[in-house]
């Protein structure tokens, strides 16, 4: 029997609808949450991501500002812009699109963002508060995974959760969020020994290591919840045939023929779909939730800055 689908598109639309409703409520009081997106350089993918975030802001009624800076921008010039945005009361969230050009001191830039406006959840203060289990803005992708599990009433408390990947953006905050939900958490990475043995013990398996179809069926417990955070390009017929179930192979090959690549995750869907109890598709799983959670974080930042959080628990808790 094939795994049940964890539909990120459906959950993302639910979140966005809730955010839009709350934004309308705040608008009646003359308050409009605002997001500033900062893009440095000419990375085509980054340009698409920022454009999508700004477009979503507009659709939900949030105020948005986009700053597109040349690749030659210095760290000091970027810091000056962030200082201005920190002081701007119309801006509740500041997004620094990564990656930044190599000559820019990325950590210094991220730490310069007002923690109250850190809608990406990357600031050391945000991470520290997350470690301590305090209310804070949390990185969008792992926060979206929790929303997904909640939507489908997946029991986290008491489960053994295995997170494959230890990045600051996904792996570490994901593990902390699951721990705060009373899961027993194991973090695996590129140097973990007996990886398959560990992943087979997982009731909830989160794959976020950035390696195409690394998690195969023999690494998954029967009935496990498998969340695929990976986003990788598949460009060949042979690789597509290995990764994708027969039912979707032809459509994937058509995408490769048309665009040169199709999107795949860190999970080999073909072999995992008949072992997992629940499985996120790629695309359409975790990806849509990241932007939805950015909108929710911007709303939360607005409410937290104005001490309005208690009036919208259905959105912020």
C-alpha cells in the first residue's frame, strides 16, 4: 500500500488564508505588517525566490519592499541598509536572501538584523531562545514541517524522530522543535556510522542532507512518517528511473525534456512510497510551506513588536 500524502500545498494555503484574515483584522486598526526583502547580486534562483515572496506578501495584504543591490555591494553598505530597515517602523520583518556574494561577511550581516525583525530565525538570539524553548521567530522550513505534522495529526510526543542533516537553517532547528514536542531525537549527518540502522528505527524521519535520493526504501521503517526537505535537480533519464515511481516517471521525463531538469528530494520516492505510512512529495511537500511560514513570521513579528500576540492565538501558537 502506498504512503499517504503529506500535502504541503494544501497546508500552505490554509496558513496563508489564516494570515490574510488576521492582516485584514489588523488593517481595521491601521496596522499593516511589512516585510523588506534584500537581494544582493544576480543569482537567478535568488531573484525568483525573492519575487515569489514579494508577490505572496501582496496577495495576503502585507506591505512589502524589495531592495536589489549590485554584486559589488560591500558589507558596510549592506549593514547601512539593514540599520535603516531596523529603524523603520513600517518594516516588521527583514529577509536577507542567501547566498550572499563571497566577499560579504554573511554572519556579520545576519547578526545585524534586529532580532525582533528576524523573520528567517537565523539570528543567534533567535536560535538561543529556541534552544531554551522560549517564544521566538523560528526558521521557516522546520517551522513549516511542524505545521505539516500538526495538520495531519501526526503524534510527535514519544516518537523517535531522526533528522538527517545538521545545517543551521534546517537540521538543528528541526531537531529542537521536535524535542520541544517531546520526541526522542537523533541527529545524523555525513559522518554518522550505521546510518541505515538508525533511520530504520525512526517513527518520524526528516531528510535534509542535500543529497539526491539518498534515503532509500531499505532505510525506512514500515509505516514511518517521512518528510523530505531536499531540493535537488535530476537531469538524466537513468537517474529519474531510479528515483521516481512508475506512475509519475513519464511526466518527470517530459519535464526534463522541456526544462533540462526536474526537482527531486533527498528521498528515493520509488522505493520509499510503499514502505512509509506518510510521505511528502517533491515538489509540493515542504517547499510551499517555507514561504507560507515567512508570511506567518512577518505577522508574528508585527504582533510581537506591538504586543498584540495574545489576540491571535489561533495564528501564532
